């Protein structure tokens, strides 16, 4: 077999593998979208499965807003998610810079601890946190969700940000010091603009982790006015029936913010993740 035929065969196999992975990702999203546009009888008809709506309707979206206070859920999710993402990015920058540039006793142990935390399911810390939050009067507050999301997202983001810092030559900082910059000026004016893709990647990771989280929102929040979007949509799943149309409509609306964000930042996310994976 010639080299040209081998390359062609490799490209064909690669195309089919990528195409299969694409279908696995896109089919659930497609099914959610078309279900949200179907009438209720068409959705629950087990005798006839339709892969395209016979009659397009927006009644599921109307029903969603009639049954739920979706705007309140959107507000709660946005506040908690944005606050978490911004704080995670700031603390990750400071922590990652310290771990990448400074030598101190216990540094390796700290990195090992951060890695170990990623092996522990977050559900294991919810009960101890619930007890502490209950004693502190933080149950049914957005702050309790903020603390939990910070705890679960920060270790990985610090490790990732450390990798970004280690890829930047230290001579850039030395040159800035020679020009009269202090450490803060060097970090904000020289280093951070260079590693902007890494910052975007960390922000997106923290955003998705907080936006899609369900279990903590269910346990820490008691009243509907404080629910986030995942918790609000969960209420559509009853003991004896499921409001599939409204649930799919809510899923589509919940997917829009992250989808729109990825359209604008996907270039930076890919560049940042691949750069951070070079050295850990």
C-alpha cells in the first residue's frame, strides 16, 4: 500500500470517527429541540415516533412560562454563575501564578491535594456543607450555591491556570522589571494579555460547571423564588407524569446562553485548552 493510499485511508477512518462523535453529541440536542416544537399528543404518542414535527407549535414555550417563574430562575442562575465564574478566574490567576513562579515549602503537596480533590465526587461534601450552612444561616441563599461552586471548580482551574503561566517565558517578566514595572503591573499589563485564551477557557469551565449544576441547588435551596434553572426544570418531573414539552422547551432556553457564548469564544477555548495541556 502506497503512502498516499495510507493517508487516504487514515483520513476516511478519521472522518467516520469524527462524524460518529458528532452524531452522538448533536442527536440529543436535535431531539430536544424538535420535541419542544411538537404538540403534546404527538409527544406522548408511543405508537408513532416522529423525527420531525408534524405541526410546529410554540405552545410548550408558552406553557413553560405559565407553569414556572422562568425569569426568576434565569436571574438566580445568572447571578450565581457569573459571580462564581469571575471569582474563580481571579483566584485561579493568583493561585496559578503563585504555584508557577514561586518556590515554597509544601508546594508539591498542595498540587497533589488539588489533584486528589478532583477524584472525590462532589456529592460527598454536600452533607457536611449543608450542616455548616444550616448553622451559619446560609440555607436557601444564593451565597450557599456560590460557595459550593467555588469549592468544586477552583482546584481544577488553579491547576489549569498554573499550566498556562508555566508556558510563558520568565524573560518577559524580567524585561518588564527592567522597564520599571512592579509585579502587579507585570502581571496585568504583560502576562495576562498573553494568556487571554487560557483565561477564557477557565471562565467557560467555571461557567458551565455552575450553570448546569442540579444537586446542590436542590439540597441547599428550599423555596421556588430562589431556584436556579436546573432546579426549576426538575419540578416539571412529577411523581406520576412528566411535562415533556415544557421540559424540552426549558432545556432549549437553558442551552442558549452557553451555545451563544461558545460561538464567540470557541477559538479562545480550543487554543487555551490545548495550550494548558502541554505542560502540567
